[in-house]
């Protein structure tokens, strides 16, 4: 009996010793000193990075001195699939546990990015190069990449028109692909069954709606006029009249924006709506949702002309005589402004 008890006692002691050894080993791995010399250091984990990639990154920054022990610690904590992407600050992290905790639970730096209504893809690329540190030329190539466009279900030769203007919050270090994908995703939130049905009622494709919306965006300053401007273009399309939209000319001149000259109106381009009837081949900027809404729901009126009044608004006309009088009024106003500036 005593021998049996002694055997059980030895077995229990062995199990306890074994478990203790495992716990000590796990503790040693988790709290293994990595000799990080930095009090604060910033690192950027790229999208798609593997545990091996991240270990190499930390080693190259001298944050960890033993990549294998670090990788083992990550797997012990079950965090190999939870290491996020973004830019992080590692603060006073001297052990595997501390580094992993800060990577997994520490908040990455966030960038606030405002994309304005009416910006074209070049303007968006330039802005993202400043705010996110992207290469603007590489970004334009991505925006015009057929495979990338097709992957996101866009029926166009470019993402011009399909990058929704809005205020975004991106993690610093996000990839260009991820950022552009979010702009496309926001654009798609506008469309639903009713909007597609409405486009069909107008005998317009989604692409044509966005193209018209981009022209409206280029003309309108105030939301109250968007549906009225939209009506002018719808009315012109119905009677097969040239749109003669100045924003389409601004789109094709290299030194835009500026005052248009008569010779600009004669530039041979499929986007020149002074020479060609109908809509141009595609959007000329990325319109806001209010302009897309206006393209789908124009005001019911008979206007086929409009001209600026000098204060951001427009005078609308149903005939050329009234339109010419409105233009003369604008020209007189401009002459008066020029005289005042000379004084």
C-alpha cells in the first residue's frame, strides 16, 4: 500500500515538475529580453506582411535580437494571425510580451485625409502623396491599371469618377491599394436598386451617370443649383444639342484651371463637348454624391442655357436671346471688376 502511494506521489511530482517546466519555458520565451535600445521607435507593418516579415523588420530595427524566440512567443500567445498593419510606436518594450502587446493592442497612428469634390485622379494622387507619403506617379498608374479596376468591379478605363470624395481616416503605413479600395468602396455605397432603376429609366448606364455628374460637379458651387444644371444637360441630350460644357475643356488643357480662350474650344479631343455631341467618353473628375444624385434626378424645367452671375450662382435661360443678354450682363460685371482693381 505504501509502495503504491509512493508511486502515485512520484508520478504526481513528475507531472507537477513537467508542467512547471513548461510554464517556466513559456514564461522565459514570453519575457525573453530582446535588448531593445530604443525608448520610442516608429515601425510600419506593410499590408500582407507575414510573421517572418515582421520578425525581420523588428530585427532590422534592432528591436529584437532573436527572431526565432520572438516568432515562437507570437505563436505561444496565438497572435500570429492578429498582427495588424499600420504604423506603430513601440515604447520601452524590452521583452517579447511587451512588443507583441504593443503591436496587437497598441493603436496605430491615424491620418485624416480629406478628398474634395471635383478633384480629378491626378489631384487625388498628389494629395495622397503629401498626406500618405505615396508616389503620385505610381498611384496614377494603379488608378489606371486594368486588372485593379476590374478587380473592384468598375466598368471604366480609369478610376476617374469612382473615387468618392469624403473625409477618411487611414492608418499610417496603409498600402496605396488599400487606400484606393476604400475610396471605391465609399463610392459604391451610393448605389442601390432604386438608383440603378432610375438610371435605366433615363436610358443611362452607371458610367454615363457618373460622367454627367462630373460635369455637374465642375459647374456647380451650390447644392441648390445642381439639379437645375443637371436639367440643362438632360434637356440638351434630349434634343441632340452639344453640351458645350466648359469643365470638359478645362479637363483637356494642360494649364487648367484658367480662363478659357476661343482656341481652347477647338481642341480636337473626344472630351471636347463644344465639338462633339453627347457625353464625353468618361468622367472628368470625381464627383460628390450630391452631383451624382442630381444627374439621376434633374429638375423638371425647359432651360437649355446657363451662365455665371459672378457670385457662384447662374442665370438660366430657355432661349438664346435671353442667354446672350445674361452673358452681356456678366461681361459688364467683369469689366467693372477690372476697373476697380486698376484703381
